[in-house]
């Protein structure tokens, strides 16, 4: 989707965007001040905007579409007031004991905020109730005096609660109490803000430390938003200006070759979003960042701190390049949700926050920009299999705007084409879309984590970054295919697409009796860097992960490796009682075309004498669903049911969900087909999930190799929506695997004129008329008009150049990206591609 010139801000470098912050930093300096009247006006605007964002306005709240939201606000507040009345010793609210639980302390602040919110929401049953506001103020006083104000007693549990969660609720409550607080408890705001500064343990003199690993990405957006509001409450212009300037660093895209403050958290040029230094996280922390930043745009609107259009263009870019590709028919893809995949209620619910942000962005856009964003809102609404509940929006004003968009004549339209390929190489993720399906692939490397576990969430994540894929079929309710039920009922060793050793691993709580590995003497505490590196989200230990994109086609490669915890344990760098597991071995490729995704694997072994399983696919269905498994052997004999057989193709069909997937087996050992009814509990994957059992039919097709077997190669194609007739036609069809070794893997599709190659080792690799030097990913497509299109990438991110030679008649360049140099050589045409500092990005050229 083309946006206006304003949208180019989404790709400007950090240095350019940060220049916008310089006037703010000057304004924050003690020797430089804007006029007192201008400051006061800006602060008043900030506070008024903030109340409108969270409590709504008289105009918006009078809309019938907002009534459900207002009823919920009033009901929540009345419920909290009743809990205050029933509170026992050591409680401010009944059932929420204080003194040893930081989650309960945070929840208590949340409840006070919810009461205060109702008193400022026009049309709420408690609107403008001064007595209720004073009860909230009294509650704040008690919390500060008894639980929060003494830093020597506080800061137990999770750092997030003390530095971000509690300050967010407390700050917004101070804003909502407004004039009432100034008259009733005039010193309370300053008292609270001084304590919040003291808890900012990684700050400098109570300020944000941009060099702290805690003050990055979504976390930094939260912290700086709190400080913006605190400055407005205090009338402290320097605080507001500094906080806005600090927040602008979040808008700047991450350049991995020119890091600012050492931060790798944020959005990258290819649309990737990373948090926790190495976790692909668009669908969780990225979603939170989007929400907070759009709120900042709304809060700062009409002030002199920063022009809103400078920010809106950047965030539009995030939506188009980062969020839209990972949302399929209203469902947030699993590949970008980290540990949040183990939570109930994710998937469709995740997208509501994105839709609210897009609704608000559309309100700050004009012309074609506004129409594209509004069309996307309608598109998500129309294609989602779950009703989006606008009452879940944060702002009543956004609910009213959402209703206006749905009733507008703007046509529903996705932000990208129906056929597309997105290579998120900066976060080791790939999304391949066609009309009817989306294929999402999760990888890992020495740059990106294999998985994320934390806080008792995502207890069995071990192989989620080892080539796990998710095939989303159009029209299906994705809750019946993926989400929490998928991770609950499917074995972690048999997630779709993964190669895993056959062994029993134990979860972190089972290994250590706590939610983390506790060994302070060796640097392992609940939030230490060692915990992050080796327990919560370990990276892989090999650099090869990534691939090339040519238009809507893609080639992706991965070398399986141990995680860094196992490597460090083998090197004697970790304590004796630290448990680490060894990974499987294999070289893998995915070639993503129109009707099929072709998957090659070579050198597959469980290593260390272990058996190994490579799962072609895994799908779930309701118990009793009429799942049909049909196929054909290589000799043409029809086949159906389960078991191990020399299959030429297999078709999985669930008529109840009107879904079908085909599998074409090009080479390798006999696949094993299984269909089992499985019952497992939700707490199996997340300790805080309800103790609820889930029953599903689990279909798996896999290659199972025994212990001690020689390294194995295998090749197959996954064909979404395939018919039996279509699958049978592959016997003499256009698809073939030309190479499948640990040195090179390649496929050819004569119908598309595509030759795609992934190479893994030094030296020259020859595949038909193509020669590739060293590790690379290459896609070549010959068109009927005589042109050849080429895409080249360095999946290791470590090479300065990649050289590719096309043998045959000399070709001349029609067009080429910067960094592509074409020369004639005896017997062909050579392309030298400068991949230095490209971070896995693709370079393309067209030759004739």
C-alpha cells in the first residue's frame, strides 16, 4: 500500500529522527525555558487530552456505541468500591492482601485507578462524584504510607511492577483526580512522584537511563509516558520535555550496525520488531508499544512539544510493514508472540489493540493515508472469524471513531496484496501469503532467541524457533487450529515443521523448583542478564538463518544448532547444577511458491546417539470431527488411514471446518501418519492458566529416525487446499528437488520458471546453470519475455559480498539495486552483490 510522503518517516535513520528531539532537550535544560504561560497551556492540554483518552468526552460518551464501555467502567468501579467496604486487615480491597505480593500491590493501584476513571467519564454512574474521588485519594495515601513510600521495604518481586506497572496506575490516577487532589491532598502528587523516581533503580538521579537494558523499546515507551504525565501534573516543563525527547528514541528504527545506547529493541528497516534484545515480539510487546505510542500522539496533540505528523508517519510505517503482515483474517500469528502463546484468549483478542491504534492513526491522517487505514479497519472486521468487541478498546473516543469508520463508504481492503512474501530477517521470521492461506515460519540464530520462557509462561518452548511453522487457512476459525489449544494438546517435540531429538525434557519449575534458576553467587537472579541469556530466551549458536525474497516468492534457510546455554555448559562456563539440553542437527530450507511450500532437510540427526523426529505438519481438530486421511503410494496404490508407508502424497481433510492440506513426498524415508485423540490440561503450558482440560484430535505426519541412524535427507511439499487430483498430478508435475545436501539445497518449478538455491558452505556450488560462491540464498526466475530476475541475500549476515554466475549467453542489466555489480565472464554473466551491513536483506536485479 502506498502512503504519502509523510510515511517515509517510517524508514528515516535514528540520527535524523533524533534531531527532532534536540529542541526538547534544550527546553529541558535548566538554563533554557519557554514562556511560563506557554508551559502552563501545554500542561493543561496534556492533562485534558489524557482524561479524554481514558475517560472519554461528553460528545463521545453520548454515543450509543459507547454505552457498553461506560457500563463496564461504572460496574468495575462499583465492584471495587464494594471490595473496599469489605476489606480486612492488611487489605485495601477484599481478597487482595498486601505486604508480600507485588502483583497484589499493583492490582490494588489498578483498582483505585478504575474507581477514579469512573468519576471522570461523562455519562458514567459515578461521574463527578467528589466523595468517591476523596476515597481514592485516601487509598493512595494509605498505600504510600504503609506499602510504597519506604523503598527499603519495597521492590520485592518483579522489577516491572515497581518501575512501570504501579507508576502507570498511580500516575493516571493522579491525573484523573485533578483539581480534587489539589484541594484535598495538595502534596500527594509530589510525594508519589518522588517515590516513583526513587524506584526507577536503573535511572540516573531519578531520570531515565537510556543505557539501561530495562529502559528500551516498549518498556521505555511506558516509562516515558508516565514521566510526561507526571511532569504535567507537577507543572515541571523540564521533566515533560526530557521525557518526550527520550520517547522519541523509540520511534527511531534500529540500525544493528549503529546502535544507540546499545539498544537492539524496537522496529527494524524490514518491519521486524525485537524486545528483550533477541525475542521476535511484534504480537505482544510490539502491540503494547504501538498502543502506548499512539496514546502519546493523542496526549501530545495540540502542544508545542513535537508536531504530531512527525510521529504519525513513523507509526503508519510500523502498521504497514510490521503488523499487517503478521495478522491473518483478524488473527495475530504465533511466530511473534513470545511467551504469550501460552495464554488463553490470545489470537483474535490480540488484534483489538492494533485495530484501536489504526482507528486513532486514521483520525490524524488525511486523503489516501486515512482511506487506507480506515479500509484496513473494515477489512479486519470483515475477515475475522471472531467478533471484535470495541468495548475492549482503551478509549471511549476510539469506540466512537471505530463506529464512524464501519459506517463510512470506504471499501474494506488489506494494507498489502493478497500474494506477498515478507522476510523479517532481523527477527528470523518469514510470512508467505496467498489468496486462501498464510504460512508463517519461526527460526533462530546466534542473533535471535530460540524461544521465550518466563514467569511460568510457555513452559515447554524448546523447539518453537527451530523451523516451527503455522499454516493458516482462509475462512477457518483459527482457534480451532492454533492458539492455546494447539500448544496444550500437541507434543512440544512434534510442533509442525520442527526437527527434535527424541528425549524427555523438564520445564524450568520442574528442574529448579522455582520459576527461574536461582544462583546469585554465579549471577543468576530473577532478572539478571545471565538468566535472560541462558534460561528465559537463549539464542542459537549458528549464524545461518534467513533468505532471499523475489517479489512474492521466497527462499529461507536454517542450520540447526545448540542453544547458547548448552554451548556454555560444554565450555565449563555454567554451574554444575545448571541443566542444558543438546539440540538436533540438520540443514533446512523452505522454498515458498504459489500453490506449495517446498521443504528440504539434509544431515538430519538426533546427535549423540539419539533418535530424531522431523515433523512435516501437525494439525488439530475437534474430537469426533470427520477427519479423512487419504493418499497414494509411489507405485500408484491408493492408501488411507494411519501408519508408515512409501507415500507419494497424502491429503488431510476436515469437512467440518472445510479445510484440506496436501503433502507431496519428493524423497526421503517413509513418512509416518498418526491421528490421535489427546486430552491435556491448560496448566501444562502456563502455570497461571485455569485447570481446564482440552481434548483435540491431533494429526501428525513425520519422519521418525531411530537412534544411531545415519544423517538423513528428505524433501516434501505442503499444498494448502489441495484436492486429491491436484496431488496426484505432482507425479509428473513441474516441481523437483535438484539438490539436497548439507552443502546446498535447491528446487525447480518449471511452471513458474523458478530456480531457488540455498547454499551453506564455502566454495562454489553448481546447480543447473547457476553457480553460487559460499553461503547464500538465491532465487532466479525466467520470464516469457526473455528477462531473468534474480534475488540474492546473505543469510549469515556476516559476508561482505556474494557472487552468483549465470551460465549461458551474456546478459545485460535492465535494472539492479544499489550494491549489485554485473559483469560478463567467459560462458556467462556474473553478479557481485555487496551484502555488507545488509542484515540479511535481499538485493534484486533484472537481466536480459
